[in-house]
C-alpha cells in the first residue's frame, strides 16, 4: 500500500496524536503562560519597531555611504536571506524544537543590526541587512512553532492577536522616533540601539520556552538529520528571488538573462517547498498557504507606493504621507482581535473572504487621490479599512495553518506559510516596480526629480489596480480554506 504524502491535503492524513497542553482556566496572561506571552510579544514588538523605523533612516544611511545606486538591495537582501532562514528554522524546530532556532535567529538579527550600524561602506551595510534577514526568518517561524506547542488551540487566536497588536505602537511612533534619532544622534543609532533591548524579552521567553516547547515532539524517537534537499531548495528560492528582483529593477534587454535564470531556479524550489497542490489552490492547507502570499504580497506592494504617491502627486511632506497610514496599525490590531473572539470561530472562512474584499477595495480606492478634487484623507480612511481586513486575514491564516498541521509538521508548514508571504512580497513588489518604471514613474521618488520629469499618475494606477485584482482573487481563495476531510 502506498503511503500518502503528508503535504497533499487532498488525502486525509491519519489523525495526529494529541500532544496539546491542557487548556488553562485563564488566558494568555494566566500564570502558566504569562512569562512566555510577555517575552515573545516583546520580541515581536522590537522586530516591528525596527521594521517601521529602519525605512526612515535608510535614505540618510545610503547617502552617507555613497550607496544610492545600491539602495534597493538593502531591502531585497533582507527578503532573500529571510526566505532561506524560514526553511532552515522549519527543519530546526521540527527536529530539535524551536528554542535553538529562536535564540540563533535573535542573535543573527542583532548581529545584522550591529553590522549595518557600524558600516563604513554600502557593501557592509547590505551584508548587515542580509544577516538581519536570516535572523528574522529564523525568528518568525520559531515563534509559530512555540505557539503551536506551548498554547492550547483555544488560546492560539489570542496570542496571534497579541502579535498583531504589538505592531500598533511601532507603526505610529517608529518613524517619528527614528526621524528624531537620525536628525539629532545620527542614523547609526537607529540600528545600534535595538540589540541592547533584546536582552529583556530573551530573559523572559527562553526559560519558558525551554520548559514548555523545547526538544522534538517525540523525545524518544531517534533524531532525524536535516533534509539536505529542502536546504538546497531554500538556497534556490533565495537565489531565484534575488535574480528576479534585480531584473525587475534593471529594465534592459540584458536583464532578461537573470530573469530567466531566476525563474528556472525559483519555480522548482517553490514547488518543492510549498504544500502539494498550492499552485492549483487545493482545498485546505494549500489554499491557506497560497492565500497568505496573495494577501500579503498585494497589500505590501500597494502600500509601498502610497507615501510616494502622496508626496509626488499631492505635495504632502514625507512625514504626513507616512502618518496617513499610521491609523492602519490600530485597525489591523482590531481585525486580529475580532478573529480571536470564540464566537467568530464558526465563521472564520467568511471572515477571511470579508477581509480580502476590504483589502481589494482599499487598494482600488487609493489612486482616486490622483484626482485633485478627491481629498487626501480618502487614502487614510481607505487604508484603515484595508488594514482591518488584513488583521482578520493574516491572523486567521496562521490559526488555520496550525489547526491543519500535525505537531511534527508545524515547523515545515509554518515555514511554507512565511515563504509564501515573503516570496509574494518580493515578487509583487518587483512586478509593481517594473510597471511603475515602465510608465515613467521611476524618477518620481524624490521631489526634485518629480519636478524635472513631471507627474506620472498612470504609473501609480499601473501598480494599484493590478494589486486590487490580486487581492480580489484572494477573496475567492477564502472559500477554499476548509479541508474536504475536516470533521465539522
């Protein structure tokens, strides 16, 4: 008899052995979970603060290091290495528990910040961002495995909602603090200040993880070696994504060569690392993983162009343009809170569909401010609704993934979810950037360039409307999340 592939959710896998800890009477801040919850949420808070602050310091750093031509690679280096870190963390956590992957990831993240903050040349700065991305990929997957092992299913929506809520304050104050620090103390302190803050959440979280989630799922089973094939595929996905990003930024005929090579390396790697049936949106786990990428990629690709559009087409200052999106942090947390309510559990798939419709509507509404008669606050309102939808969708896909994953596969499947997220971000950003540049928008990133080249509203429309279409396709995916073999 042939053994079914556990990645293929068209075949019902054998029910996993129940290893879930008993449900406590309290919530995520009850005595058994308090130290762990505060520790891991603090880690997410610091990562969120860095993510929102670094964008403010990056232009100043690139100018000082004479690295403006390499500016985009400071972002793409993070994404490409994080993809490899996600796969490595999945292997590490499934075989030896999430403790080592989490500690190693935080260490690499801090080391990358130190490298970037002490850089004397742009190449060292990019290297620091690459090391930081590797650490970020390790941390995010390890945290999902910690949640799957240390919290009963009833508490998982709440801790994932806390993850989302930890982005609210950084999204509002991160750019303001980073701007103040950059102006008065220098851009380097935006990078150098964060590693020292990591010690406190580590001191809280690591002992609790060692107590509740350390080691393999079955301590008596012989230790399995790392899957070298998956590691090679992870390297392939990072290399392929990097080549495609480079080709998308360099619109010349010669760029077709790295684009072809990147696609040839990337496609088989993706098929090997994502659950079987993902490319055809098979019901259950494959559609959950695919939806995560569709939601994250379409939203992030569109959001990246909102401040630029407000600055170059409506004359807002960079600070006001950035703050126009600040309320989204609160509505994102609200959406995540809504999905965490027990009464919403039977309606999770409908929540996801509603969320993706809100995302699609927000993205489609954003370019309306290209018409002077439309007030600029329209974007802030629309983006608030879009972030509400994203809060419902992102947290729900995480909950569904953990529910559909046997404990021994939680690491690999969490890695697949994050790969779908990160890869879609990189590829849809590259596609949006290529469309934007092709229609003459490539020189509008700075106000003096915009004045010299004129307005290019069509370039922005070419980004937003296709991404709205991608998000709308995500609403259809939301109808395919329930596994056909799941017992109601």
